[in-house]
C-alpha cells in the first residue's frame, strides 16, 4: 500500500482528538457525579422498615398524603399542557435578583435562661432557620452547600451565600428536618453538623436511613410519625401533617414528610416544611395553636404542582387556619426552583397579608427577628429584584 495521504493523516489525527475529547468528557461527567451515590442516602431496612409498615401514613408500598390514595404530583409531572422543563431552562421570567442579596451577620444570641419567654427567629435563606425559644435553640432544615443537588457540581446553585459559616452557628438543642429533598436535607451540611454539634436530628419516619448512612450516630437520630412528639431541653417537638412527597432519586415516597410544632412552656412556633394547602392546617391550629409565629413556605410554586407547594395567598390562608400571630416567609430567595420571578412570592405575600390584616415580617437573610417586636416590612427585595 502507498503512504497515507495528507488528508488521511489529518482524518486520523482528528479521529484521535475526537476520541480523546470524548474520553475527557466521560471522565468529566464521572468526576461531576462521583459523589451522587452517597448523596442519594440509605434504604429502609430492618426495624426502620418495619416501623414504616406500621405507620397509618404508609399504604400500598409508600407513604401517602392525608386522605389520599396516590402520591402527589412532582414538580415535573404535574397536570399541565406546558413543557415545564423547557420553561425552566428557557423561560423569560426574571428568576435571579439583579443585585446581590443583602446579608446580615446575626449578633450574638441574647443571654436568656430556659425560664425566659423570649422568642426569636433567624432566617438564613431558603428554608434554613434558627429558632431561639425560651433560652433554647432549634435549627430547621439546614442547607449550607452551594447547590441543592446530589452532586456538588451540577444542579441549582445558591443565589446568595449563607450569612454565617456552619462552624459559626451556636450550639443547638435540636436539628429538625421536614423531608428528604435536597433543598432541605444536605449531605455535606449533615456531616458538618454531626462533627460540630451534639444535638439530635429529629426527623420524619424513614429519614434516619439517610442519616445513618452518612455517619450520624444512632443515638442522635429521632424518627417521628405524624402526631408523635420528642421532648428535648424543655421543648416539645411534634411532627404534624403536610401535603408533599419525598425522594432523592428514582425511588419516591419511601420516607415521610412533615410539618413541625416547636413548643416551649409559654411560646410556640409552627413550620410548614413543604406542602400544598390542605384542611389539615385547621386541625393543627385547633390541636396545637395558637402559634406566636409561623414559618410558611411561599416559593417554588406553580399551577402544575399546587398540591405540593403553596401559593403565597395559600400561605396566608394556612397561617390564619393555624391561628398564627406573626407570619415569617421561608422557601424563597436562595435557590431558583420554579418558573416564577425571583421576587414574585414575597410581593404577592405582602399584598395578601395587607389585604387580610395579617402581621408579616420579611427579614434579610441572617437578620434576627424578635417575634414580640418585629422589624417593619420595608420592601428591601424590590430594590434588587
């Protein structure tokens, strides 16, 4: 055979380069998802699985919503004639602020005793918050990672930094988790809190399987079904119903989701977790209310999945059902998880709260809210939207 032509040599070189690029792309993909298997969490086995089977919420092989025989729609499977995935990627909504989100570094916590009636809340962004109640502290749905995703390199990225580092948090008495979605339960944050804190993780049924796989000692895992309570440091933490779903991979609804009541001797707090609006709020208000403050989910809503995430107007209705005093909105501002404008949830909430004469506070991330003397709503978000 004759010597290779110049064109042939160029073709062979191009093929090798293309092959190398393909291998590099595969290697890059492998690198980007190498942390995914662990982040997916654990499976229900043994006594944990047996307890799930005994739960009134567990039917036909999965946890179910109140009075529902089917799992709720997920954000990508809701009934709609729109292409939601296309809208998420190419929609024209303004889903990021134009300027940096203003952060406040919390001052040192007030020096109070367990006999104090003081009640404060620090919202760190999205659903993460610290409740300072009667001299005790409860950390809610802490997520400090850059992304709410099984991968540290792919998925929704934070729109603002945490106001403080995980190592700057005060010692807490309990860590509450509402459900196992990535924007509420984060592997790296759990590991950091396991190393830096001594408090128990109080979680809905089944979520302990994730914590156990991630190295949380069994004695620090408290799993509750709806209406069950755990007493810690003079507080009673009660799991209450929510209308949502769970899952960290292809498996759905193998762990329970929950709202929470945090009650001291004199003060009480309600946190929705993630939920659609349902008549259970009236029952919770009658059974555990009134509440001094409610932490209400207001963001990441859409008509396609209204059964699992409330609209802002729903949050006001739920707050009134719950017999709430002050309404503090959460689940907005930090991650882009839906197709509405970044500032729309709190704009709609403010309008509805004024129309229905509901006391509202909208803190900047990191700003301590003194529940008995809340800061006036000043529309700070509108200047950066």
